[in-house]
C-alpha cells in the first residue's frame, strides 16, 4: 500500500487489487500485478514439477526459494527474477504494452 494512502473502509475493488489506484500508486500497482501473474504461473507449474528439490534444480534456486513461490511470497521476488524463473520453467513469459 502506498505510504500516503490510508486504507479505504468499504471500498470495493474490481479486478486486480494491485491495479486499484485507491490502494496502490499506479506504477507500483502495475509492477505488483505483473509479479503476481508470474508468481501464479510458477505456482501452477510447481504442481506438475514433482518435488520441490526437482523444481529447484530446474529453476536454479534453492528448495527454500521454491517453498517461497508455493507460499506466494510476492515480496521475496523481483520482477526480473520472476521473469527468469518463469522462462526456466518453460512458461514463455511475454510483455504486452497497451496505450
């Protein structure tokens, strides 16, 4: 949440909570939304990747980092690292820019 914004009681968010300007500064929200999408894709991939140790080997990280992915620890991963991990998992991450 933005440092300058107080929580909005009774506010209803439509779509991604990260894209709600009442909750996040727009640039930060877009980054968090992208990170969440990548993390969700990796979580889904982990369901078919076998053990955490096997997944860690494919991703080139420790088993503890795989555990962080499974637990959805979004703050533990930068956007660039999530892109690299998704690519290593064969997920083919793509960026689409719209005006």
